């Protein structure tokens, strides 16, 4: 995040600080996991249908990582842009998921694990912050 959107990264750090001040468990968890976004979804062998990230702020990023041993397919498709993005094991994609509906296409040749990192509008709202 720091490399792709410095203002949003700094805002996420501030938001995380506020969360830690209010919820001690979050501070304790961050000692093990330095994630700056509050959300993480780990999906095993899931072909995600076309969707926008409706709960995310319009300007926020979703950071997605593909893992596993599959060898073909599993691309991320963004119909509005007519863009198909390679999404093989080891690839990472950053997308403004609320603005751009997207889907993961079929794959073959093994297991596919994908990890999506995100932040929801409700967390920003609960601390009176705006996602830049």
C-alpha cells in the first residue's frame, strides 16, 4: 500500500492506531500480523463470480494474492475495462474493487488459494474518518 498510494497508506496507519487504542485485542493481534487493512479473506478453490466490493470505500484498494499449484487460468477479469489480468501463483493485484466489478475465471491443474486484503467503509465511519 505504501508504494501504490501513500496518502491512503498513511490514513490506514492512523485508522489502525485508533482501532488499537479502542480495542486492545487488535493491538495484540498486530504484534503477530502487521496488516494495515482490517479485512482478510482466504479462499480455497473458489471461483469468484462478478461482483463489486460493495462494503469497501469507493477509493479504497483491495489487494489480492494468488497461491497454490494450479498452472492455467484463474485470471482476474474486469469487464468494464475489458481487461483480463494474469493471476497465477505468486501474483499480486491491487484494484479499486468497489469501482470496478471483477471476477476470477476458471483454472486448471491444481489447487488455487487466493487471499484478499481490504477495508470496509463501516470501520472508517466508526472513527469519523474518510478513506482518501
